[in-house]
């Protein structure tokens, strides 16, 4: 990288800025980001020298390489050096031009300070850095997330993720995906706060810090800090003093290795005076580490993971609905799935079973052929096979939906489809969160004995999930056919 550094020093500011677009083009053409590391990091190093008046030392650059793996970079000077080290992988991932590159700080002050301090570095590279905090209003959050790199705390990023998954208008969403996050304080976010639940309750979009704060309130959405961090395609972090037990926690919970980075006696050198320079970020606090009960922590996280995964599934499916693409195709597929599920639920061993199936289907939509007609189609001598029943009912429900679309018009029906599916998804999640909360309370007081409580908890939680999913599908179909829609006179 030394030769590249000398080359970068010969370039003008405009030429350095132009390199960013060249790197973006190469990334868009399929070149992997890892192959760009030497060139990109040399450019970033030169820009920091010009803008901040400091030359980042080799260990800071190497920490940036570690973060790009991704892994956890152990830097003895902690926060002071991590501010600059985090810029390198942030710039690298921002070249993908997909959004969702986040630097996760320990508090709001660090987010605004680091974004302001490093902002000129990003701007010389043709990029922008933004910051979010507890006081940020929606408009400010929109602007911050549309920057190439966004600074903020895990709590603020997590709450924005939840709020985006409650909105009914895609234009109100602030985040732009979750490509890469680098955590500036690994111990705080990845261990101390990993099980902290982020909860939004009704009324008023309240976001309490603990489950107790949400007691007796309707929970609309939730996820733990660790559950939110799992949404990123890649996650990296910086640690000041990772103990062996902390390193084991990272490996077990996040599948990340801790890589020590050799530190010199000073953090950085002022380019003009050759004196030690402060490069931004807090001075190391040296806060004492408590002993970590890895077995207990991992066990509790395994319980958390169940609902976290289910919530991410709910949110991902809701996002697909919110985008509104191929709503007609989605609903037609839904009609088939619901009818297949209904038919599979009834063995059709005798006429009573057939009548029960008919009643179940009639509750979903205005079925045209009577159950007796299904039998009559086979001469009335034997019961029709389940496959024949399913095919006849699916053909009929699609014909009924064609009539529904003719009556309402395609544009109105598409809007109705999205609103119904969103409403059902939101209500299903609320009910599911309440059901899992009761299940968790039940297991909190259970004695292990010979039972594997975690395995039983997982089984029952997923039973609740799949039951909720099946119920939601039938409810959506029923609403699509039976909701009254008032059409305005032309």
C-alpha cells in the first residue's frame, strides 16, 4: 500500500474525488469489494491526511482491513483510533451504492460528533455522511439515511427499522436496507445490550427501553438489539480490550473472530508538526469488565432468537406487500394456498366431511357450486377425490375474484389488496407477539426436569407462528371478498 500511497499524494483533490466514481463503476461491473481494498484505502488515507492534517498510522489502516473481512478489530486505544478506522470499510461498502452503510456509535453525541468530524473526508471523496439521534425528526432521518454513510446508535437504527415496518406508505420509510454495519464499541452493543428489547407500543409510537415499560400496552413491533444487528448482510466491530471470554462470546453469538491489531505508542501523527494528534472519538475509558456467564447468556439469546427470527420474517413479508409489486399475482397465489390448506384440513371420508369443507370454504368467499354439485359431477355414487375437489374450488374462487375485479375495477382492487394485506399482517403480528409473550412467561417459571425446555419452547413458538400465518391468509381472503367498498359516482 506504500507505493499506492505515494501515487495518491500526486493526485489533485478533483482526481481523488473522481477515483470514487471509477471504483463505483468497477463495483457495479461485478468486481468484488475486497479486490478494491488496497486502492480505496490508499485514497482514504491520503484524503484524511489532507482534510484532517493527520496521517493514519498502519495499525489503523490494518484495523480497517480487519473490519472489511468482516471481523472484530481489537485496538488498544479503542474509541480514539476507531473513529478513523471505521471510515475505511464504510467508504468501501458505500461504493456499492445500495445504501444501508451504518456506523454504530455508543451514544448520540458520538454519532453527531463523528459524522461532523469525518464529514469533510467523505465529501472530498464525493460522498456524504449523515447522523441520526433521539431528537431527529422524520425529515432529518430521511436526509441522514440518504447519505452514503449514516452514524447513529444501535437503538436509533433499531427503532427506525421497527417504525419502517409499521408504516403504510413506502415513501415514509427512512432506511435504505442493511448492507453493512461497523460497531464502534463491541462490548456495549454486542454483549451488554445484545438482549435489550426495542419495543414500539400503542398509542403514540412509544419506544420503551425495557419490557416493563410496555406492560399493559399493546405491543405493535419489537426486536432485540442482537436481532436487529442480524439484519445486516455484513457486521464488523471494534473492541478496545477483548478478554478471552468476550472473544468467545463474539464467536458463539455473532460468528465473528477477534483480530488483534498492533498499536504504536501514539495514535496518529500531525502532518505538520510530527506531534501526536487526536483523531476524533472518545478517549479510552478503561471501564471495568464484569465477568460474563457465557453459558447463561447464550442460553437466553437462544430463546430471544426464536421471536427475533419470526419478527424478521413478518417484517420482510410486510415490506414486500408495502412495495406493492405484483399485488394481483400475490393475491391469486394466496387464493390457491388458502384453498389447498382448506382441502388438506378435511379428510373427505364421508358426506359430513364434505359438508364441513363446503361450510369452511363458503366462509371465505361466495362459492357458486353447492357441495352436492361436486358430488353430482361424479354421478353421486362415490365421493370425489381431494385433488378433484381442490381443482374445482380453486377454479371457482378465481372466477369469483374475476367478478370482484370487474365490479370494483383493477385500480381500486389493487389498492384494496394492499390495504387488506397490510392490516391483516399488522394485526397478526400484534396477536402473535402477545401469544409468544404468554408462552415466554410460562417457560420462565417452568422447571427443566428431564425436558429440553429450549427445544420445547422453539417447537411451541413455531407452532404459534405457523398457525398465525395460516389464520392470516384465510382472514385476508375473507376480507378481500366481503369488505364493502363504496365507489364514487363518475
